[in-house]
C-alpha cells in the first residue's frame, strides 16, 4: 500500500511540474488582458498548492514505509535467531549429542517445531541407551560363550552357562538341564541362584523334548509384593540332536513382550543356547576322551610298536632275511633278551629258523626242536593263542622247566604266527630273569605275530616261487656251445624285463645223429612267466621234431605248428627260423616261419644275403605248409640270427628296422661271429628308448673249417636277396 501511495504522489508531482511549465510559457506569451493574468495567477497558485499537497503525501508515505521496514526487520531478526537455534540443535543431534535442548517462546509454529526437536532428542537418547544395553548384553553373552567353551568339565561348563544367563540377560535364577539317557528325563548339570522349583524340571523336559522356546508365568508369593515372574525354557540344540535345555527366571518388571520370540532377549538367549550346546557337547566328549586317554596312549604305543616291527620285516622278500629282521625288531620292541622264530619242518616239528641272540648262544638255540604242544612255544603253536611263563625254570610243566634250565632262560612269552585259521609258526621271547608279562605285553606280541605272519608267509611263498623260477629259467636259458662239429657259435640274450633272465625269445643249437647241426631261433608272443611256459613247450617239441626230421626243416616247422594249434588252441603264436647245417659242405637248409630274415655275411663282410620268410608264424592256423631253401657258406662266412627286438628297437627316436640292423652289421666290418655278437649286443644294450624295449636274442654261426662248395643258391628252389656294402 505504501508503495502504491508513493507511486501516486510521484505521478501527481510530475503532472504538476508539467502544468507549471505550461503556464509559465503562457505568461511569457505577448498580449494579455488583466483577467487573463488573474486567471493565470489563480492557476499558478492552484498548481503550487497541489504540488505542496503532493510533497506532504510523499513525505508521509516515506515515513510510513520506514516504520514498516523497522517493524519487519525486528520480526525477521527474531525469526532468524529462532531458526539458528533449531539448526544448531539439529547439528548436535546429527553428531550424537542427544542431550541438547532448545527453548522457543514465540507462540507460533516455530515454538511447535522446537518442542518436536526436544521430543526427538529424548527419543534418540532413550534409543541410544537401549542400544548400549543391548550391545553390552551381546558382548557379555559372546564372552560367556567363549568361557563356557573353554570349560572341559561338563558341570563347570553348565555352571558357566547358568551364570552367564543371570549376569548378562538379567535373569534372577538359571539352571542348565541335560537329557538323561538312562531314564529319559533331565538332570541339572549347572545352576545359578537358589530358587528352583519342581516346575522347572517339567519345563526343561518339555522344551528339550519339543525343541521349542517356551515362556510361562510363575506366581511366587515370596517375591516382593507378590510380583509375577516369567520362566523361560530354551532347548540346547547341536546339529540334529537336542542335548537338554536352559530354564531361567526373569522378574524386575520384565513383561512377556520383552521375552517373546523376536525380542532381543529371546534372540540372544536362543543364539547363546546354540553355543552353549556345543560347549556342553565338547565338555562331555573331553570327559569321555579323558577316561580313555590312558588306554588310547597305550594303543598308540601298541600300534607304533607293531608298525616298527612291520616296517623292519616288510623291506625284504627273502624268507631268511625277513625272519632275522623280525626277531631283532621284536626283541628290541618288547625289551626282551632273545627272540626266536619257530617254523614247522616236514615232519611237523617246530625248529628255530632264525633267532636274535649272542653268537655263543645262537648255535645252541638253532639245535632246538619241539613237538606241537611241548613247552611254551609248542603250546602257543598248538593252541593258536599266546602262552607265557614268569619263570620257566620254576614251571610246573616238565617240558617248560627242562627247556628253561637247559636254555638258561626264565621269563618266556610266545605267540603263534597265524594266517587265516592255520598256524604257520611261533615267535617266542626269552628273558634271563623272571618277568611278569602283563596283558598289554601279550596283546602287543599277538599283534606283532599277526602282522608278521602275513609277511613271513609271503616271503616263504616268494622264496619258493623264486627257487622254482630260477630252476625253470636255468633249464630254459638259451645256450650254444662255443664249438660244435667244426662250427663256431656265439649267442647273447637281452631280456626286456630286468627281473627275468628268460622271456619269450630263445635260440638253440642241437647236434643231429646224421652229423649235421640244427640251429633255431624263435620269438614267442607275450611276456613274463606265461611266455616262458610257452617257450619251454616249443623248445622241447622243436628238439624232439629235429630228431624226427633231421634233413627236413620245413617238416619240423609244419609239425610244430600243428602241435601248437592242437595243444594250445591258438592261445599264442611264435615266429621261428630253423636251419640244418652240414659242416662238411657248408650247406644250409632252412625254413622261416614269419621270423626276421637271417643274414649270411660273405665276401669279407661286404655282402649280406637275407634268408627270407617261407611261411606264416607258427600257431596262426592249421595245416600250414613251409618250404625249404638252401644257401652255401664258405670259410670265414658268418650266419647271423636275431629276433625282432633288434629291428623294433628305438634309438634317438627312430626305429632301427631291418636297414638299421644291416647298418650295424656293415659297421662291424670283418670279424668273427663272437665279435659280431658282442658289438651288436653293446649297441642294442645302450642308448635305446627303455619304454620301447623288447627281448632280443642274437646267435652267430662261424664257418671256420674248409668247405669245397662255393656257389650260393637254392638247391631246393627259392630266391635270396643280397645286399652289398657301400664301403667295400
């Protein structure tokens, strides 16, 4: 309004100024009557009056505007100060100062806002206090859970749990109940406070049985003013098992809402109960473990002793070495003066096969012989159970007393060596002084005997099998005489398996009744003992057929093929080169059943004649026919026979093949058959790929005597391939 009046006054003032200027121009105009002048004066006075009135109006309007601005400034300043108070109070609440309050007495909305701020501070202060109490409660329960878990006694653990519930959750009394497996009820394993009624056990049993969190009211007149208390039952659950429950009494004005599911105390108590259950279970396990700790230590010592003995004897498969190691290890483990091992002989008597004793007593002990049931060792063997005697020299058993006096020992403990249901021997401890053998001594020796019996049986079987295998390999070993009817022979055998001296390859030299010499080399399919068995059959059938057909190599191979097919039903096959040599003429009649071609090295080692295959391998099918071919050798020539282990050998990543063997023979140059075999053996034994290794048999026949026939050809047909050295 003041602004409008001021603008109106300014408008009138401007208009008056304009009119005054106009009248002044009229006055200055020429010609004028007296009445005109008077009129002009009147108008001038009127305009001046109007101008003065406008000035007054403007002055009054300005004064009113000033007063209004002053009033507005005072009111605004008061409002700003109130808002600043509210802002400072809000900042204090933001940083956690919930005790800050503001006083506003404006009687308007700002005063209502100030009261709201004060109410907010009170609410936040109460909430902060509640959070602090809850944090302290949780921290206390966590610490209580740690303390309970550290308790290794079940009752100490239960007491720590009950004390924690009272100290940190505000319970006046608490009891920890454990399920009783004997009567199906519950029993207290820890308590805090003295007010525990019969209804506590019922609540505990119900909570433990159902696994539920329960709250019931208990009216106790002994409480001040007849105040109602609340009983809470919480199950102790670990995994899928409920061990028991915690029952606590809460008073001090706590309402049901403070303990209902979902409340802080209920959640903390249920979480604590899970840790408490684990602590109780651990304490009980520890108590059970503690009861058997001594037995467990004895058992660990027992097992360690057995393992020491087992490790000592399992290192050897030789029977005598295993028995000696068993006697020494057992005497050391059992702290005995002597230890002997009895095994039955062919007549069934027990004899000492090995002993741990001084050299002076060893010979006497080895002369001991017992019948089953005689003395302590015989009793253990016959009854298949441990037998002991504190003092053999004072024993009521005559045989035990006699052996004790004669052997100079007193304390005796013996255990049978049993495999399955059979006693295969006995192990006996001797002590020079009387000794009381306790139950753990008997158990330890029995355990040692049970483990040792298997090792002894395996060593015995291995020794037996090794002896048989050695004799078998000796009988099957490829052999060739150095000289036979004017011919020189040299052979070498390289087995693929280091543990076998006989594999599936063999060569043989057989003098025939007609004055000739039969030479054979063969390769049986397969490896190991099975191949050796097939080799034995083929070797001796071949020898028999060589005598039956002394001049016909083809007939020998044909009949051998029929015999293998008939007797072994195509279980295996073999390649073979068989030749009959006439030492007087140098004629070589041969037949080849799928075997690598033999080499006839002639012309001072400058030419090799390949004696190629004349039929399929033996055992590959019935009624197979083989053809005889012939060549003639001169003095100085060498006939080289070999198996496919030579051609299949891999050297520097490349398979030798037939060309590689030819190259080795050419590089060997002019030499005797023995020298040629030695050089080939050296090259084939070294620098070869071990993963591609096969049996290799080499046989060389040297023609040293004078022969009259010089031509090289086949008198019975056939075609030979010659290779000439590039260096000769």
